[in-house]
């Protein structure tokens, strides 16, 4: 009887497989986020580990040690224009995002070694920015590690990282916003010329 049931299950799964492609759920799902920012955008690629009943900060992720800001490959952030990251000026480019957590504050790091696995090859000599931010306590448990980009204005946004019952925010601003506004105005004028030309 068990063999018959197992055979039917295999046939049913095979028929489903013909219609769709299935994968095993990832322990740390991959996530890509992209946000329009000033005259370009910011893109972040990372993996999202889960709490799964564990104590995270201070145990699974030790205090005082470099963490990859997620799971698997190091988190990658792509800046498509020059920005002020926290209080540090950073050129456009691809960077690894690392964190050194402590109980009351985190050091958020941008590192030139953007394509690396975890933090095993982390070299502080390749850091381009180190920003210290205060920890905020969450009342509700954040099961999966999350990174968000929350716009504040046309040329500023917040990088928000949260997991377990901890949250930190790093402000990001466009470098030389006056120059950005001039470029924006020029682009708008070009678009208006194109619209006028299409009407003729």
C-alpha cells in the first residue's frame, strides 16, 4: 500500500514539475533592491538569514568582529554617483558592505573588495568609509535580516538595516547637491525640447 501511495506522489510531483520549475527554499534568500536617488540610483545585493530562535547579536554575530551584513557572499552596494555616506565622501562604484556590531553602536564599512565571500578576506586597508551609528531597539522581532533604502528627499535617503530586535540607520546624501540640481534642470530642459520636437 505504501509503495502505491509513493508511486502516486511521484506521478503527481512529476506532472507539477512539467508545468513549473521548483527549487528548494533557501536558508538565506537572496534579495536585490534598487532605489532611484538624485540623478542615478543605488543598488544593493545581499542574502537574508533568519533568526530561527537563536540569539543573534553578541552570539551568532559576535560583538567587535567584522560581519558580512547578511549571509553567503558579502553584501554588495553599487553607487552610481558620488555621495556622502554618513559623513564620508564616497565616489561612485561597487563596494562590499561590512559591519562591526557592538551593543550600543555599529560601525558600517564600505570596502573596495566588492566581490568576496563572507568577510574571510576582509582587509581594512581597502576601506573607503567607516561610519559609526547608534543602535535602535525594536519592540517586535525581525525574523529575517533586512536592508531598505528609504527616500527622504530628491537628493537624500536612509540606508536602514534591521534584524532580530536591532535597527540602525545610515544617512546618504548626494555630493554637491547644487551641481546635481543644475544637471537635473538641464535634463528637464532637454526632455522639454524633445517633447516640443515630437509635436511638430
